[in-house]
């Protein structure tokens, strides 16, 4: 028996990094997982890994900045697996620039990718989560079980980060909307929480050299390491483990929380 047996989960941005580790973990715990990404190849690889470990996976390529595509994603989950119980809003990216050089293009792209994807995916999940829970309450007086939404903030929003005006605008807003939605959806037995990862080794945090789209200067990587109480950078599985906890029944009485998962990083606790 897995603790997510019979559950159906969407994990956005699960082609790589934290999303991939989360899809694999949720599947190991018994959930059927919908692998969503904008990049088909890594998404197919994640699905193959899920199937190789005996799990059930569907790949659905969609950019949920677009609401129609978000509806397509949640419909695909329900058409394939019969329902939708869990949404992990993990898709996100960075385009760092010191503030005096910030452009509307960089601001909008980063806010859309980190915040609007989560807004639209969650909105598109409402007919399949809120409405279903509402019908259960009408029939029996209570929802059949807790459904779960998880957002992704960042340690950058907790402590501020030079060069990330756009990113922290989005990740800070995630903390606020998590509280708002927790209050709106609590009566339907839908828990809404966020994780705020610290420094997790993925392409977003790899050592960056001149001209790289993603990454962090090596000096900043070393500085971050010195601030982490547990003395190591995080790995995607550190976040996947917390995702798995938050969407399990063990966390049925946790809602509205943004949980820092930073190894005790100073300023990010
Ligand atoms: N790595 C870290 O240290 C760290 C720290 C704090 C927060 N985060 C957050 O964790 C999440 C995952 O980051 P990661 O480090 O695994 O990054 P990653 O780049 O390794 O993976 C992100 C995935 O999201 C996908 N994606 C991007 N835009 C998308 C869109 N519009 N729709 C669907 N998929 C999209 C990408 O193609 C990619 O596969 C992000 O929200 C990120 O901001 C990461």
C-alpha cells in the first residue's frame, strides 16, 4: 500500500529538476501522474522513468501561461485517469537582471512563468476538484478525502535576492495567494500550501558562465553553501520528499503554509 494509492496528480514542469523528482516520488507512493512540461523530450524521459519503476504516467505538453492549455491539461488528467486530486504547481524559471537593467519583457516572462502558470493550472483544476468536493458535501455532508494544491515559492522571496526583482515579485505573490486560496478552498477539504526551496542543484542553480541562460555565478553558489546550516546544497529529492508529505493524508491539517526547505539557510528559515 502506497500512501497515494488511487490519487491522480498533475506535476507542472516535471520534465526535469524538482518536478521530475516529484513525479517519480508521487508515482512510487502510488499516484498516477500527469507529466506536464513545455519540452517534450525531457517530459517523455520522466514518464519512461515512472513507468520503469512500475508507475502510471501521462505526458501532456502544455504551456499553462495560456488558460486554454491549462484547461487542456486538467481535462487530459481526468479523461485518462478518471479524476484529479493533486496539483503541484512547480513550473518556473529565472531570467536574472540587476534592477536598473530590468525590462518589461523579462519581468512579464518571469512573472508569467512562475505565477500565471500556477494561477491558470489551479483555476483549470477547479471544475475537477472544487466542484467534485462540493457535490460530495451535498451528498454526504463532507468531501470524500482531502484534495491538495501545492505552489512553489523560493528562499529568494523570503530573504530577497539581488538580480531577482522579477522572480521575487512572482515568488512573493505565491506566498500571499497560498494563504488566500487556503481560506477559499478549505471548506471544500482542499489544502493549499507552498514550498520555498532553498538552493537545490538543478539547471537553475548550476554554475553559470558568461552567456548562459540559466545558472548562478560560482561565487554566489559558494556563498550560499556557507549560509546553509546543514552544510550541503539541496537535491531535487529533498523537495520531492516534502511534496509527497504535503499531498499525503499525513498533512491533512496543514493549509495556507509556505514551508521553507532550505537546509536551515540563514535568512531562509
Ligand atoms: N533549483 C532551486 O534552487 C530552486 C529554488 C527555489 C525555487 N525553485 C523553484 O522550483 C521550481 C522547479 O525548478 P527547477 O530548479 O527544478 O528548474 P528546472 O529548470 O530544472 O525545471 C523546471 C521545468 O519547468 C519547465 N517549464 C518552464 N516553463 C514552463 C511552462 N510555462 N509550463 C510548463 N513547464 C514549464 C521547464 O521546461 C523545466 O523542465 C521552479 O518553480 C523554481 O522557481 C527552484
